[in-house]
């Protein structure tokens, strides 16, 4: 299975340890090409939504094809993560939209979600363990730590998978396959991406 160019999105202050662990796992098993960058910040004062998107996509996550989001307790409230998600979902000729995979970090209790049948088999092939959600309120209860921009998509049936850390850390081949599937469906995925960018951390 081909490796793909991955950008890791995460809250640096809380979750640096897990990014480091993921990169160590990658070093051992050669799962993906790491296109992440060192921690940086963007001064958004006086900048338009479009100019912020261009800075993020063209400078910070340029050339990456899959965004892997490490979801912890405070991930949802970070504006920089929202900007990275927005940029990943935005489609341009220079930088096409990316596949997206969410990994629940161990400190949170949050459901898993399969973007398609292939991912369902990878995450948990026991169909008895899966339930269907219909209402937005059900999604918000099941995914209480998920960034709103991702919530907007999975609640509308747009294929983004959410998997627990233990599933991929203990089975690197599953992580590689989930990244590959996110990559494979990225071009035909129509993201819901019209929410305004976060301007403040919460």
C-alpha cells in the first residue's frame, strides 16, 4: 500500500506527547510521509478569511494530501485547528482538498465513526457494535469533543472517520489503511465548509 503525505493537526500545549508518539510509530513502521511543520502561529488581525486560508494551506500544510487530527479535551476550542481543517477541506488547483482522519486521544471518551464500509471493517468489523445516528443532537452527544467543522460534516453523512488511539497505535497497518482510504476518497468528497473561521480560542 502506497504511503501518503500526512499533516498532523493537534493542540500543541496539551497533546505534543501524542504527536511525538505517532511520529515514533511512523519511524518504526514507515506508515506515512510526515509533512507536519514545527509549531507556528498566524496573526489573524486585519486578515480576511481567504487570506488566512491561503497562509495555512500554502505555507503550513502545503503538499500534504491527508490531515490527521489528534482530538483531545481542548482540541475543539483552538482556532488554529479550525483554520487547518478549513484549509484541508478547501479545494483549489494549487492545493486540492485533503482526506481527513480523526484520532480520539486516550483521555477522552468519544464514539468512533466510520466514513465508509471499508473503514467500518477496519475500525470494528462486528456489525452488532455499530449504531446509526440521525439527528444533529445525537452526534453532538456522541462526539462531544469533536471540532464543530468536523461535526458539521459527519452529521450530514460526509465521510470522515473517527477512530480511537488504541486501535491505530496497537495496529499500525490499520492506521496506514485508514490514511489510504481518506486519501482515496478525498477528490469525490464534498465537504461542508461554509462555517466562519474561529477568531478566538474557547
